[in-house]
């Protein structure tokens, strides 16, 4: 498996948008797969925020994750965010999500970012195992969520 920047694989954006919209689109009643794809295209940067990374095995897309300025409209004071971590259903529990998170943290470190944030409905345990700390429990877009942070500057 390799993890690469989406800028080298723009042809995968429509698939990622479809995955994301199916997973989280209920929180965006005016959105569409196309609008989500357009958003991902705007996050196709290299070496700066926003950026998206893809996990690949040969030509097979396994998953993706985005590093973005803001992921919660209620917490604009927190930035940047690890967002949209998604692994193809039949490839879950194989370490792909972990690899994507670690890659994103390393990329953020290389950009000089000292702290990352995320929110999750259901993957708190995964992130906790990877060293993320709970900073708040909240209710967002109709769901109970956990907001977490990762202090990059304190990690070697």
C-alpha cells in the first residue's frame, strides 16, 4: 500500500466524493455528489492546507483523508482539522485508516503545524489508540460527537 497526494490522482475524486456523500451526506441536505467532488477538487493542494491523501494498492483506491482548515462551523477557532477519513468497507480493519492518519500527522508536521483537530461520531477508540486526546463532547449536525486534538509539537 502507498499513500499519495490527490493531486497525482485527480481521476479518483468522483469516487471519493461518492463514498463521502453516502457516508456523511445526510448532514448536507442541499449538497450532492457533484458539490462534494467540487469541494475535494478545491482541496487538491500539495504541501499545504487543504490537501487530501489517498491510500492505494496498485490502481485500487482503498481510502482517503483530508487535512482542512475547518471541519466544524461551530469551532472556527480550532484549525487545522483531519477530516473525512474513509476506508473502503471491504478493506477496513487492515490498518489503512491508521496509516492514513499517521501520514496526515507527518505531513502536517512537515508543514510546521503544531496541533491537529478532528471530530468523530464512532471512531474515538481508534484515534485514542493513535495518541489523540478528547477535548470536548459536543452535539453537531444532529449527532453526538467527540472533538479530539493531537499535539504534534510534543511528539518526536
